[in-house]
């Protein structure tokens, strides 16, 4: 697989692109993390999906359901539409479209605007589909701020924009 094109469609080989991230190298930015998460779904590397979600949210993920969905999905491509690397001091936003065929073979598009946070030197996906704390609670990223003044405000932005995510790549906004 190392000489094959990377599933994230970066134009690089898997060995040059997502494999090092899948083996533990931190992503340099949120776009690279999002691309590596797409590649992880293609390769059915659900442990990577879980470990690149905000640590406080990891126990809330249904890894078996994610694995089942990934196994039943034929991934057809990825387009990164927008990357806002400086949305906030420690936050970044990535908008993308992922193309796939589900269990029935129907071609679908998953369009998502995802929020990411830089915590302890690593980028993490903020999953809006799992139970979230109240806006006045401590933030899930461990910043010490209230959720509403930290990661929560980016999820509100995603909601206002009409797109909500699911696992950095998931089941929202299918066409």
C-alpha cells in the first residue's frame, strides 16, 4: 500500500501522506487531520477515528457502529472545499465533500463543515453528534474555558451554516 496513491486524494502516496499519521505522527494542521480521517474510513481504521476525536468525547463514540458503516461503504472520493486554519487561536474549520456508495450501492455526497481544536500539541476533531456539555460547563478540550467560549462556539457556527458533522466524516447532509 505504501507506493499506492493516498486514499485522501492529496496526490501523494499513502507512505508520504496519511500512513505516518495513522502510525502516530501528529497532523500538522486540521486539513491534514481531516484528510487522514477520510483515509482511515477508507481503510477501516476505526481506532484512528476514535483517537483523533477530542479525548473527552472518545468514550462516547460507538466504534462498532463506525466500523460497520465503514465496512458497508465504498469510498469514491474527497474534495476539500475550504480550510480556515485560523478560525480561532486554537481552532480550525474544514469544509469538504466526500463521495461514497452505501450498502445499497447508491452514490451519495456527504458535505460537512467540521471544527477542530489544537490541544496538547495535537489536532482533534470536535464531534457534534455525541452528547455535549452545557454551554456553561468546562470545555471538552481541556482549555479551562467554558464550553460556550471555546469549542462550543465553533459548533454553533457549524449549526448556523446549516451543516453538522459526524465523526469528521459521516452521515450528515447526504445528497
